[in-house]
């Protein structure tokens, strides 16, 4: 296996006459925190969409651990260990914070109708462990006090934390964070940035799209610059 965890090759995606992504070769290494920057319309979110299966490319391939995952469904990509967040959070507004986390962490094999009715000892133990895990994540993200609050009651920044928690409960190897600091107040943004740094220190590979250049320079090990869908620069933050 190569040292590259994710690689895209001849990846292209257009909308009408606009080339949203037009990248010959780009690779991301394991255990590295990489920020993807560029002006609005540079193709950053579309690149995330293509890597994580939320859109199909016009041509090209996406590889994860040397496995071709081109055109894979998003849930299949997530099960391989690559989980993403979104610019606009996609939490369940009518569920509590705890319910959001429990739902995100539940496995398909434990969600049968019969098991939910009978509630076997195995099922009860599974739910107990899942709740312990959810509580630990809430503590780590400082949202434990909101565990019984409905997601719709949270601020924009708190929803970002919840969405991050929903990603972490899946034990990802790779996190794709799409503008995690957007719409977040400066104090919470600083906390969120520290939590992202901590996750990277724990060995999670992180790809982050972010417009806050100061934040990018502060925590990134590598910076990738896109413009009009194409790769125009990459390297250490100080080099770029």
C-alpha cells in the first residue's frame, strides 16, 4: 500500500460550462491535517462531494487506501472510515443532542424492528455502550449540558459541534470538515480549532475546507490551493 490515504486522478466535474473540479493528480497522506483553500467557486466543496460520494464525477478516479471508490454511495464511503461534515449543518432538529449522537452511532445490524421490540440483553448492552460513547463525546466537545436540548435550540456554533460529534461517534479514520468555523463566534471558533487540532494529534487524518486563513495557518501541516477547479499550489503553510 502506498503512503497516500486518498488520491484523485484526472478528476473532472462541470456544471454547465463551468469546470468545478479539474485536477490531474492530488493525494493526501495518513495522519496529516490538510487545509484546502481558494476563492468562492474554486471547487473546494465539490471536491469533497466527489471524494465522499455525494456527487458523481464526469471523469476520473478516487482512491481510498488504494481501493477505487469512484461512484461509491456516501454510506459505503462512511463505512470505510471516511466521514464528512457540511457547510450547512445537517443535524436532526427534532431530536435531542443525545438522540442525534445515538442515531449517528447506531449500526445497521442493531436497528432491526424485532430487536427494538424484544430488546435482548445483547441489544441493551449495545445501547449502554453507545450511550457511554455519546456522553464521552459530548464531554470532549463541551456540549454535555445540552444533551437533552433539541438540536433546533442550539446556536449555529453549537450545531457545528454536534455535527462534529456525530462524525466522531463513527470512529472515522478520515474527517472531511467543510468550513467548520463558518458562522461561529470567535471564542467558539478558537475552541473548535483546538478540538480539531486534538483530533489530528490523536491520529485522525483531517481534510479541512476553510476561509479563515489565520486558522488555516495556525494548525495546518499542509495547504492545498484551488482556483477555478484546478490545483494551483500545495505545500507547507509558510511556503504557500
